[in-house]
């Protein structure tokens, strides 16, 4: 089954509660290869891999957003704007 979530915000996930469900067996939901990549390039890769998500930038060491969202990927970046944590849907 395929779902069409609105752009984040607002948060959307229903009926999913896992990244696997959010990817609908068609889209990436995790990007371990983006560690060390500049955030602009990382965002472009994520948006091309999964058109259902929006990217949110957060500082390294920042708090993850507690509400699970199928239409959001957080990128944790350092002071040089490099990805420092594996980006995942949620």
C-alpha cells in the first residue's frame, strides 16, 4: 500500500511506526554513506532518494526530535556543515 504524506511540517506517519514502513519498500530511509558529506550535498541526495521527506538541519550534539515522522529526516551537522550522524527517516 502506498501513502502520500504532506510535506513536513506537519509531521505525518499514520499508519506507520517504523522507518521500514515509511519507505514503502520503494524509498531509502537511512543514509550511512553521508557521514562527512557537506549538508547541501547530503540534502540533495536524500531528497532524490526519497521524495516523501523534508530535511531538517540540527547542530551536532543537538537533541533529536521526539515525535516520529515519516516525512522528516534530521541531519546533524558540525561547525563545518558536514554530516556527523547517520541521517534516518523519523
